[in-house]
């Protein structure tokens, strides 16, 4: 039914566009989290701090775009900061 109605066709186009955008943002976020983990393993405080800053930025960006819930993003950032802090000790 939706494939014959103009508004249904438009809704399908919009959903597909949003799905692709969300997948890209999630993929970038996962890649950045892996980079953070690698920086954490390197035991270099400066590199870890830089990776934390970049990862936090990506998480907040995903939250603002509606890909992640605001509270989920906050929880992730908090846990990453905690891990970075423990690694520097």
C-alpha cells in the first residue's frame, strides 16, 4: 500500500536516507572506540588523552544527531574517562 501512495514513497526515501546516515555515524563511532582502545594499550598518556577527546566528540555528535540516546552517550563518555584515568595511574 505504501508503495503506491505519494506520502508512502516519500517516507520510504526518508527512512532509507536516515538509515544510511545512522549506519555511517555508528560505524565511525565504533572505529573511533577501537582507536581509543589502541591508544589505551600504548600506555602513552598524551595519546590516550587525545583519543579520549576525539572519541568523546564523536559520541556527543552521535547523540546530537539522535543516533544515540543522550543518557547512553553520557554513560559511554563517563566509562571511557574512567578507563583513561585508571590507565594513567
